[in-house]
């Protein structure tokens, strides 16, 4: 038992270490993803917020979510009805990325918003070339094409496709710099790296651009925080990247937070005691 009546549950789900906090306001998750930019202290703060004080009042009851195409075959049936589709790029040659994005565009048709995410894989010159070729697929936006805010600001003046900032924004100062440099068209928000739902709302306000809430591949407990953030934003103009539960090797509830008709509804998630016991580890 930690302070303020919060109980810790240490879990191992597949290769992922997950800390769940159980408190008077509900459940929170702290599960930094190895190799991904996330301060463990920020993730713990997000979990503490959820467990001890809960989340701000929602402005909407549900959020649309996008489909994700990563590795593996592109299956049109799995994308049917999605309000938007995101394709991971930057880990293959540009020829392979262009071909894969074209396959997805052909599968979903001309009217579904299609975005790509490079996770900062390119420098500015490479990004100009890649985006120029990928733009033929009529992209909604390119997520984190380069690594830094300064690079993003430079790139934005050299391409016509909207750009989204993700990994380069982790603090209010980062968000203010995005605004000052006019470096991005969209801001991607993840609850754990930002330190909680309220911190995410403050970052979005400071950046002054539309926001997309995405996950860090959490359990349903962590995903519920992402939905809470999306539901609390003043405006939500883009589908969110929160349909990611299948990327994890298991879940802590039998009533998992999976979308229906590409929509996730805001709700509390309470882990199942048997599943907590299954994944529990000694620390």
C-alpha cells in the first residue's frame, strides 16, 4: 500500500512490465514502453491521477478511433468502416513505404482519411523526398516525420501535407515552442508521457492546434485514460489512435476496452482479480 490509500499491482504481460495503481478514484496504469520517449515519473503521475482524483468531466461520451496498419498483410476487411487509417512508415525503404501506403489507399478507397507515422525516422531532406512521394496517396497528415521541433518547423515550410508532433512534445515548454515556431498542424497526445489527463489538456491548450489522442499500447486501464483525455478536449476533429489493445499480449479485464463500430465509449475499467493474479510478479 502506498500513500493516500493506493495499492500497487506489479504485473508482467508478455514482455511488458505493467504497474497498476488501485485507489479511491479507480485504477491507473504506469507502463513505460521500452525504447519509447516516456519519463517513468510522468507515467507514474498519470497513474496516480487516475487512482486518486480521477479525470475531468467529459465533453463527449465517445470517441472515433482509427485503424492501424503496421507489419503484416493489409487486409481490407479489417479496415472496413474505419473513420481513418494510420500506416507505420520509415522502417523500410521509401519504395516499400510508398507501395504499402498505396495498397492501403486502394483497400479503403479515396474518401477515408489516411495518415502515416514515421516516429522521427527521417532527417529534413529525407522527409521532403518521402512525403513528396507518399503524398500521391492523398494523406491526411504525417505524424512525427522528423525528430525535433526545430526540424519539424523547417520541414513544415517545405511540404504541403499537414504535420503532427508526437514524441518531440512532452512538456508545456515543448507545446509553447510548437506554437511559437508554428511547427505543427496537429498535436498527438499520450497520457502517460505527458503525466496525466489534466497535463495533456494543458499541453494541448498551450500548443494551440487540434489534438489526436493515441495510446502507448496499454491495457484497458491505460486506454481508459486515453479515452478520458479525448472526451475532455474542447474539440476533437480527428479519429484517435486508441484501438491498440490487440498489440498487447493480454489484458487485465474480461470486459476489454475494444471499439465497436470504430468507437470507444468513456467508462471506468476495473481489473479482474483472476487476471491480476495470472500476471502478478514479485518486486
